[in-house]
C-alpha cells in the first residue's frame, strides 16, 4: 500500500560522523545514551585551559582510495581528508556505492579555519614541494565541496557554506531547498571542524565565550562558557517520495527548515538576538505545515554561555509558547562546540534519538537554570529517558537549532521515519552470495567481523536478500575480496565469523576480480544500512605554526656529481614516491603527475638547478629516471652554450 508523503518532506537516508570519543555513529550513540562527557583533559601551558573535544586519529587518511599520492596527502588539509572519508561512509550507509552515486547528487558542506591551512599559506616548504597553486587547492576550505564532487564523481551542485557556528545546519537547509527546487535529486550535507590535530588548550577570559574549568554546562544556572571541540558529520538527503519509491533506508524525515539573520537588532556583532531566532523556528514549523505546539524535543544550540543560553531560552520560549513539557538538550555538553560541524553533530544526535525512541541527557548540569521554570522546556539530565510517542499515535517530532556568530540562525524540524513496509518475499531456492571487498586483508577481516556482529544484533533485518542486494550494488568493488553463501542472517553471521566460504560460481567470479553479473533483485527489494568501510589509512600528519627545531646546515652538494640524484629527488618529492629505484621506472603521468605539478616542476628546475625545461618534456613517454637524465642533459647543453658565448665575447 502506498504511503502518504507530506508535501516538502526530505528523507535522511544515510549518515556518518566522527566525534570526540566516537570513531563512528554506534559509539557516538552509546556515549550520548550513557551520558558520557567525551571532553579530554590534558596538560597545557600556563595561562591555558587544557581541555578539548579531541578527535582521535584526525591525521590519518586512506589516500590511495581517493587517488592522492603521499606528497599530496601530506599537503591535503585534515579537514578535507576527514570529509572525503565521511562522505564515502555516508553514501554507503544509504546503501549506495560511493563511486556510483545517483545522478545529480549535490554537495553542501563547510569547514572551520585550520592551523594546517594557515601554516601552508605562510610557510615556504609546501609550495616548494608541489607549488603554491596546488597548496591552495589542497588546503583552502573553499574547495571542501569540489574535492568530494571530483573524487566521488558527483555531478550535482557543489557548494561551500560558511555561516560560522551554524555552517553545517545551514548546509542541510540549503541542500533540502535544492532538492525541493529540483536542482539535485540526492544531496550530501554537513560540515567539519579540525582546527588542529594536536591537543591544544584555550585561553579563558572573564566575560568571554570559553568556560573557566573545561566543562560546558548548557542551561545550568552556573553556565560560564563553552569548550572547543573537533568533529565531522555528513548526512545523505533525498526527497521522501523518491526515497520510499527506491527502497532507501529512511532514518528520519526533515519536515521543514528556515534560516534568518539578526541584522542590526542585537547589542553587538557577536551577540545573539531574540526576535530572529524566534522567527527561524516559527518559519521552519510553518514550512513543515505543523503546529509548533506539537514539538516534543528541542536540540538547542546551547553553548553554555550565560548570555547565549538566556537569549536562546527567550527566543525558543516565544516560538513554542503553546507547547508544554518540551524536553531540552544540547550535545555541546558531551563533545564541546564543534564550530562549523556543531549543527550536523546536533542533527545526527537527534536522528539517533528518534530512531531509538530514547532521549540522551545533557551532562555536567548541576542545577538547571531558573528561567526554565517559566518556560515550556524541561532539561533532560537523566540517562535512560524513554521518548514516548504522542498519544494520537503520530510520529515523534523534534526541532534542532543552530546559531552562528554574525547572526545566522537555522532551525530544522525532524520527524521519526515512517514505518518500513515488510520486505519483499525472498525468491525461492536461495541461498544468497554475500560479496565483501577491501583494500587490504586486515580491513577485509574487520569488515567481515563487523557485518557478522551486525547480523546478530537486535533489529537486524530478517531478509538476507536485502543484505545481499546492498552489498552487491551499494559498495565499491575493491581488490581484496571474499564472500559467503547463506540462506539466512544467522548462518551468514556464523560463516563470516569463521571465514567459511562454500564454493559458488558467482562467488568465484567475484574472487577472480572485475565486474560480476549479479542477478536482478526482485521488485521491491530495499537497501539497508550496513556496516561501512573500515578506513585504515596511515598518518599523514598536519602542518603546525610551531617553530621547528633548527637542524645543522647540510654540506653543499657537488653541483655536477649529484645533479641527477637531486633532480630525481625533486621528482620523487613532488609525486610522493618512495626512495626505491623502481619508483622511477614509471612515466610522469603513470606516477600520478598532472599539469599543475608539471608547471611547478618547470619552475623548480629553473630556480634550483638553473635548467629551462620545456613543459612538453613531461608529455614524452620517458620513465622518471630517463626524464631526470634528460633534464641533466639540458643543463649540460646550457653550460656548453654558455661557455661558447663567453669565449665569443672574450674574442670580440
């Protein structure tokens, strides 16, 4: 039976994120549900508060998966690295192959300023390695969205969004609007904030925004400031009618959203305002076609600053004046203020609560603010709080607010996902071939273990046909492969855990590599949210503004004897190659070179070695070793010509 779809409804069909204390959304939910404060305390210099919402392994990146060589990966800002991997995982969570996403998929994301980008822009070494233009392309947050579109082959609109602290929720609003206008059919939206990968404290100033004791206490009468944090989150959005028709795993429904700005109606540029926050909430619920009095939960911006919390309570209280008993919370108490990623962290938290029918507590609260007593809100402070459905049997409803310095206010209305229809009957005859792949054997084992655990977990789908369909069509085929053959989830989990592989023609074709002509799934077979790719990239570090330790000056190289080795070293460095001789056995383009890097190398050969290299030389079918030798020959030719000219001038 067809489901009735509300006008303007947008489905959240996939999500992925990494937050302090949580490498994935399963860990994120476990921490939130349990009331865990994931802020990290550490030693900091005098005058600083040593606390932050740290993101573990923020410098790691599976560069080869995305086509970056080692030197490029080291230059690539950690925010770019994390957002690429998170976009990949979000598409997988939606049941789509990241390299074969639906046509007209748009990207709407934003990021924060970073120490890495600033160090790259002001230091000499990155530009000397790969050129100033390439450095900017790899570090500037202006290119966060285009890199995702380029590396994943997404051909919808690709836009960077910047509204300070409300960036990622603004991105969600813009993505939803683009879907409703028909500018795209699928959209990735979210944000990232990694100001530095190393532990770095902050300076507390009386009257400032940061807490004196390293704890964020939203809506507490002793709230005295926020704590910075790092994180990344991406959601995949589609029009609800399309998502239901295509069998997507709908995780929640975005019923409406709105954006306003305070303009000049506030005491200062950085201060929040009441009236336009109220307007954003009212306009979002009007866009949803819903009475604001029906709201059950509000995920607030909730920075834990005395002024910000008081103004937000006043604004939300006016917007929800007809409601009562509205539960209130702020994820900043758990993970800190994630700046450009704060809104998507709050959105994902709320989707998880809707899915699980439970309310996550706001932590660190000692005494709720007295203003709450005369408001429609009740702060959630106890773990294990059940979120009941409305008495009329309708879906749970929540609002999510994000407020940016400069006055950009965003509000989103979320509703729990509609009940999923029963799966299509499994075709007679079974069993099913479940294909898995990864880049390494270790990652393949992790993936198999996670899938086995997922199949055993409560709430796992009963239809193995849907699991097989998702694995066959919703994952990129990678070189290291395995498969299992099973008739049901329990059997599949057992074989995955034990590494048992029964021979099957389709499975053997999968192991042989290449594409497999999988049989068409029965009509009505749906995608399901399965464990996503277990990234295991190496550390590529991050640039820092700290002064490096001065090294003793190296002895000058023999300009003649070491010239070819020096030229070869410059080629290796620009292309991110290892020191082996075999690394130079490839042509320039086979080794990952491109036109921009060639332009940089032409300039570098002139500046460092005094050789005028024609750029066409990089197009010739020469190995890098042969290319280095030719460049040395050009230098020798220049020297001989120079000697002849000197001799001619002396005789004249």
